[in-house]
C-alpha cells in the first residue's frame, strides 16, 4: 500500500501470500518445478523480511519527522512570543526616551529662565 493508503494509518504495508508447499500438492509435478517453486517461496520470504525492515525504518523516520515538526512549531511559537515582547519593550523604551527628552527640555527651559 502507498503511504496514507487505506488501513495503513499513513504507513506502508507489504503483504505477500503464497500457498504452502505441501507434498500432496506437488505429487505429479516435475522436480524442477517443485524446486523452482520452493526457491520462489524462499525469495518471497526474503523480500518480505527486507520490506518489513524498511517499513520499520520508514515508521521510525516518520516518527522522527513528526517530533521535529513539533519542535519547530514550538520554536516558532516561542519566536513569535519573543518578537511580541521585544516590540513591546522597544515601544516602552521609546516612550520613556520621549518622556525623558520632554522633561529635560522643560528643565532646561526652567533653568534658562531663572
């Protein structure tokens, strides 16, 4: 199944099913055909194990990706909050600076008249 496919919850699934190799099934079948089928079953089992390992690796990578996304989202939220605080502090510093300048101008005016 492709990622996100039905029943996979976003994961892939590799299903291989071959009939069991039973003696009765192959009674009148030439030995070369039986041997070939047994080799095919063995190869399919090897491919299944390989697919299972890679599916687990894919799931692990997907979990890591989700964890990193959460960290990035948290960092973006913290950045936005810090940016807002910085803007507020900048506005307060500018207001304080303007008030100080105004008070100094008033003081200078008073001292100049005295």
